[in-house]
């Protein structure tokens, strides 16, 4: 479970894996909403699923998020170095 938490944390934080990134958070929220509304339309409203329109919508979301991340890439804090662990080297 810890590995999944790390994956989700790194997906919504900046390069430093500490500060939350508003663009990545909105992308995750918008992507989940996009899939949820598609499922609602197909399953509850019984509309036909159009794969081409779904892919067009997903492409617009991904393109917009990529452009936003590209525009703000120079303002992100630099990546942090991973913490050094105390290594037990045994008896000296």
C-alpha cells in the first residue's frame, strides 16, 4: 500500500515531491470526472459509447495539462535529494 501512496503522491506534487502542484491535482480531478461522466452517460442514460469522441476529449485534456505543465516548468522548485539512510556497516 505504501508504494501506491508514493505513486499518487508523486503524481500530484511538483519536481520536489513535497509541494502540491495545482495543475496536476486539477488534471487528476478532471480526468476522474471525465471518466465518471462517460460511465454515467453510457450506463445510466443508456447512450451509445462513441470511442472517437471519448479519445478526442481525452486528447484535449492531456494536451491542455501538458501545455500548462510546460509553461510553469521553469517556476517549479528543484528536485530534492532523497534522504540518506543510516547504513549499519557492522562492527568496526
